[in-house]
C-alpha cells in the first residue's frame, strides 16, 4: 500500500487513485470482491423459537467460522417486521441484539444479511462471501368464530460464495443451530391437537347414536299404544294379531317408517356438523416464535396457559354431542308417544 498514489486534478476538481498493479491483477482483485455468483439455498419449515440472545449466539458462531480463514465482516443489515405493518432496520448486530421495542407489537419476521471478505488459503486476495436469511413466524388467524387458519412458518437461507467447502460448513452450522432451537409446545398442547379430531368424531357418533335411540323409543311407545288399544277392546290373542296388521295399524307403521328415514337423514347431517364444529373450534394453532418485544413474551406465555385450560374442556366437548343427541331423541320420541 506504500506505492498507492492519490492525485488531485484542479481543473476537474476531483481526485484520482492509482493502484500499483498490473491490469490482470486488478481484474482478479475486483472479481474476488464481487464474487462468482455461486449460491446455496435452503428452506426450513420447522417450528422455531428464537430470541435476540439465541441469534447473538448464532452470529458469534458464524464470525468464528469466518475468522478461521482470516475473514472480516464488512457489511451487516437486518430488519424486524411487526404485526402492525411497521418495521425497523439495523446496520450493526449490536443494534439488533440490544434493541428494546417499546410499542405493544408482535414480531412476525426478521431478515439478516451479512457480507464477509475472506482470504482462503491459496487465493491471492480476499473474496466476498454473503449470508442472508429470512425468518417468518407464520400466523394463526381466526377466520370465523369457529374456524382457525394456520399459516406455516418458514426460514429461507441463502449463501453466496466462492468456496463451496466453506459454504457447506456454514450451512451445516446454521442447520444444526436451528435443530437445537425448534419450538416444542408443552405436552398438553400436543396431546390436545392429537385427540382434537377424535373428540369431534366421537361427539358426532354420540350425537348420532343417542339420537338414533329416539326411533327405538318411538317404536316402543307406538307398539305399546296399539297393544293397549287392543287390550281395551278385550280382544283375544288371535284378534289382537289381526288388529295389529289391520289397515289402520299398517298405515301408522308406514308413516312411522317414513318419518324414521327422514329423521335419520337429518340426524346424520346434524352429527357431521357437530363433529366438524368441535374439531375446528378446539384446534390449538402452533406457530414459530420470534421473541424481540414484551408483547412476544406475553403471547407465548398466554399460549401455554390457554392450552392447559382447553384440555379441561375435553369432557365438555363430548357432552355437546350427547346433548344434541338427547334433544333429537326427545323431540322424535315425543312425536310418537
């Protein structure tokens, strides 16, 4: 660098920098700074939980990999996105990791881009390497009073490099880090989501089964009423049998059969609705978490407490199906009693 010269051109009011190297050497140097455009890309769909402390650890691990090859971080840019459609940018890792958000907002995404100059063994000059990744937490949206839509989380990683071995090493480092920071909901949440579909199905079956008893009870009442009518007329056993197969009795049983078929069709529709309603209503959405604000912490704690309360409602959901079935039973039976 001692041969570097800077000339001042007074006529053009500017400066001129002269580098002591051959044109082909300068071409190689600029090419190494720009990189060769080779990129490794990977997407992760794991459910993760990351806070500023965890990401600071990842940053330190990446710096250690770069320092092993005389690397230097020359550019850093990150951006936090919040659920009120606002965002904030940082031009240094220290600013990101020390940021204290005062607004009551939740973090939904984070983008980070790091640019290094790394002097690999056997290379004449440092070369540009870049690492960028975007973390999206996904979301759980209440579409209606009973339907929950779960948007999957995602991490997109890109490594632009001139040395494949180094890039693969960084890729494995980040993958291993994310493996150890997956979000594991409490056992209550996992248990509830495992049985929620079955709870809805069982409720539907209970509704249909108990409602179906209405036909049995209605038939018993009908047969008993006809038998009482025959007894009141002091009919013999042979005459009673003839009465039961008479036109009047046969007409009553035909009406009962038609009403029963219609009732079963309605009962099936109601039972399916009950099963779907209970299944959708009680699914607990599991989403990734970025913990950068007090609101993020509050929502995470609230999700854990809510899952414990919801598990207590398992018996209540089963009772819903039983209650609907009993109502159908009573209505149908009362018509024929």
